[in-house]
C-alpha cells in the first residue's frame, strides 16, 4: 500500500504544509481502520495474526489444549479437528444427515462378498509442499498403522488386512471379513514422503510432528504454542477451493471466565466448551449461544484391569461392588447442579437420540436409591466393621478409593465433589484428586518400563464418540484397546464376540440389534457409572460472521453443534462487516481526493514544477 510520507514533502508555506499533514494523518487512520475491519476479533491481548494487513482472521477459543500435532499420539477433541483441517480423511461425512461423502477419495465400490473395497482417489491433488497426493499415500497410511499397531486408529481398521495402490488414483482395501464401518474411518491420510522417514515405534510415542505441517486439507498448521494457540493458514491449493477465512487461530484458555470475557469484548469470534455457569451471560444481539445435543457422556470410570500389575484398588474388580455404587449416585441432581440443567441424565453407552441406542426397561434401571446401594454392599460382604462410618473390604481392611478428575472442566470437578458425598452416604471413603488433563491421562496410561500399570482407582471424566457410527465408543471395552484408548481396561468375552459380529454386519437393522446387546452387557457389568449426556455449549459472533453449519440439522428434536470441520470451510465476514469495509474504502478514497486538492493548492502557492513526492512505503 502507498502512503504519503512526511519526509518526502518539500518545503511548503505553513498553511499548505499543515493542511497536507492533516490529510496524511487522516489517510493513515483510515487505512488502519480498514485493516482492522477485516479481522473483527482483533485484540492486543490475543496472538497477532501472521497474515498481511487486511487478512480475514477467525479466532476460536477452547478450554482444550492441542495435546500433540502427531495424529498417533493426540487424544483430545480439538486435536482431531486440527488433524481433519490439515489432512483429509478417506471419506468425510455430510453434516446435516451424517452420511458418508467424498473427501480424499471421490468414489468407492465393493465386491459382492464385502471383502474388497475399491476407492477412486481424487486426481490432481497436491500436498502443501507441492508433492502429488495420491492413492500411494492412502496405502502407506493404513499399512503403516497396521504394521506398527498404532492404537489411536486400530479400532477403525478392524478386519483390514492390507491396502494396495495399483495406480495413483486407485486404493484397494482387502478385509478378512465384511467391514460395516469402512466409510466412517476417521483416519487422516498422511504424506508418505514425510512419514516414511519416521520409525513406526517413534510415531506412536515421542515423534512431535512439529509445525509447519505438510497436508492437503483446507488449512495448514503453521504454528503451535503449547497451552496457548495453534495457527492455521488457508490452503490456496485445496481441491475444494480456498476457504474464505485466511487464518484460523485456535486459542487455548486456562480460565473459563477469561474466555467468556474475551468473546464479549471481541477478542474471540467463537468458543466451545463454555462452562454452564457462564453460558446464559453470553447471549446478546451480536453473539449467538447454542446448547447442542452432543455424542458424549460424563462417567465415573472404574479401574477394572484384572492384572497383578494394576495399581488400582482390587475391590473395583467386583461387579457387585460396582453395581451397588450405580444406585448411590443421583444423576438428576448432578445434571441440575454440575451442569445447570445442560445435561440429559442417562446411564448407557449411547445417547437416546442415537439410532443404535438401547435404554434399560423399567425395573432394570439404575435409579438413585442409597438404601438399595447399602443393602447390596452389605450382602456383598463390605461391612463397617469398626463403626467409623466407612466400610472395610471383605478381608477386613480399610476401604478407600482415589477419585480423580479433570481440573480444566468445572462440571467434572463439581460432579466429583458431589460423588464424594454420595459415596460417603453408602460408607465408601473417597479422596478427591483434581488433576490437569495431562496428569490424568498419564495415570490411566501409566507404564512401568514396558509394563502397563494403570495407576488410579476411579476417574470422573467424559468420552465423545463419532456422531454417525458407534464403532469407536464400542471399541473402548475390547481387549485390543487395553493399554490404548480404554480407560477402564474392562473386557468380557461375550461383549467382545458381539463387537466382532456387529463389525461385520452390513445390514443396518441386524447391526443395531447386536449393538444394543452390547450396551446391555456393559450396563450390567458397570465398568462405568454414566451420569448423562452433557450438552455442547458454544457461543459465536453472528454479527460479523456467517457460514456456521449445524451438525446435523435433519434430526427431529436435535439441536446440532455449529463448530466442526464444515463451519471453518464456510465461515466468511457477514454483510455488516462487508458494509463497514466498503465504508472504510469510501473514506480512504475521499481522503485521497482531499490530498489531491491540497497538492494542487501547494503547487499554486509554492509555484514549483513538482508537488510533494509520494513514495512507496513497505
């Protein structure tokens, strides 16, 4: 951009010089206003955008940190959003109906026996470093996971034996059995020319995958500051077209109040994971709030690892003990107190709005009944031998549990405090431990050398599954995920057999029946005490931005989330922001006209052949 510089102005009569200087100041102020209007959320307290002046920047706040840019290590929800934006899945899903749609692959077909799937890969794609993105990258990614047993994604690859690429636009999946969820695999396709250099053992452990990343998605991760922010730039070479926003800043907050205030002030454009206590305070003419039904549940996890290497309390291996505690918790009170009503109480693996859901019939439900819990504990041999109000084990030793929770989720902390009281009411002592998410995850995934030694008793946390398919959530309770995704390490032969059977059942109704049997089995065994299904609380600026896409919108009674992959592709400044930009441009042109008038005056007054020089300024 060119501006008039004071150093370039020759000696002028005082009145002409003053007029010109004033015009220049107004022009500079107008230019600054124009640059700011292109990024409605600009704030001195937030990380500065890295793009050129006038770049369209969207600032997105969350209480979750990006744990790792390595897809084989990361575990938080925001991690998987970043992976999807930077890379691509083989197939995505249409947000309003949750149906598979083309992504890295543009079409697919399968053999009559369901054992061979052929994916036609979109031609002409390139990685952000200019290298071709082909079917060979698909084959490499899936074979790399299988060969190195990279457990972040093995639950999606059940029955996939190998993947080949006969040419650059064809990927062939060979399966040992028909695979019901093959179009729902949330596996980012990685560039072979980058990841082939990474030893498989390091990929699942210590490899950092530092920014900037090479991908072929709509955005590219260019910077990552732990516990602060991740910066993504729009990919101009994306096959679906460059997104309207030039830059996406995903900012991590340690304090919920600060995040809420930043949205109110304009330092943020949108945020997710809004604490329920602050949610109602966010509604305004410029900010839309949305309490979306989510595919997550809050649970108390029991350490059920049946191994001498477990560091959990052995009483948790007793199914009768776990079942008794199901009656000790008050789910309705928890939804009202911990979540301010933004939770649907429930107790099964899949929420009632899932087509796969199973709900216990009347008479089999775990209702709030402390008297029943006490009676069951007595019958199981857990008695208060010394009269101190707390029960002892069957061997007469003090019975005490560690109850850990996530310090960054206020609702989990409140639930944990309530749970300590509920357990006390049935004679079970619980010591509350409020830990940061990293320490919590370390306790669940603890190793002593190469030996898996989970070091916790109970944890109150939450799980979020895939909206369109239950495969991932169901896999948590299988032997293959012990030491991987499983937090409880509970397993059961009947459940595992049903999991295998439903995984190969292509007929939707037959598969639903099997999945419902699995839920019934897990409900009875009680490796989790599920409290309910929290609503996904989000808030976003709708005065300056349009393009929010709810996921899904076609389900009766379903209030879907607006923050997911599609929204970031569709976001753009709203008409009001565009009008402000037009107004600023008009002001600039008016000021330029005024400058021209001043220059003419100067020429007349000074009687020089040249007016003030106008020099480009970097």
